[in-house]
């Protein structure tokens, strides 16, 4: 091998990110929840949905169904009718992440939701796995 090739290879290897100690690169931002009267407002709702790479309306529908309340989007924030603890929201986001974001095969968050006819699939862009998911 030539010295130039070896130098290029070493340079490329240095640019590869090192693995984190936990092996996790997928983290959600902390929920910025505010209570206003009988409403709970999540200020950074769009940021959370963007980090998951999911449609904010899909996430809002899931949360409102699980919390058994009405919810609306107002720009980048979500407004839920009723008073809810941030811990409850965090737990539901964890459930949503496991059900609709994390690949069941390789455990990576590089997935997308595909709809074909009446069926919905979770397609992993990292390993290529395709799993059916329930939208209810």
C-alpha cells in the first residue's frame, strides 16, 4: 500500500464518530410542560416530534388518545385539555418511541412509517427490516 492511501485511510477513520458509552444516540429533549388553568401545554412539542422523525399530528393523536382528552396544535406547541404531569407525558413518549420509532430487529431509531392499502409498516432504514404496526 502506498503512504498516501494509508494517510487517507487514517484520516477517514479519525472522522468516524466514536461509540458513546451507553450505545445510545437517540435521546428526546426534555418536555417543557406548562399548566395554564385546566390545560397542559407542551412548549417544545414540534421539536420532540422532529427528533423522532414523526408527523406531529400522528404523535398528537396518540397522546390525546392515551390521555383520553382533546388536544390541538398551536404552532410548535401542543395544548391538552386537562392537567397532566410531565412524568406521565414522558412515560407515554417512551411507549410511543418503542411502538412507532425504534426498530424491533436492530433497535435503532432510523425508521419511517409506510402505509400500503389498509396496512401500516415500520420500515427500518438501517437494517431494512419491515414490521407491521397497529395504528390503534
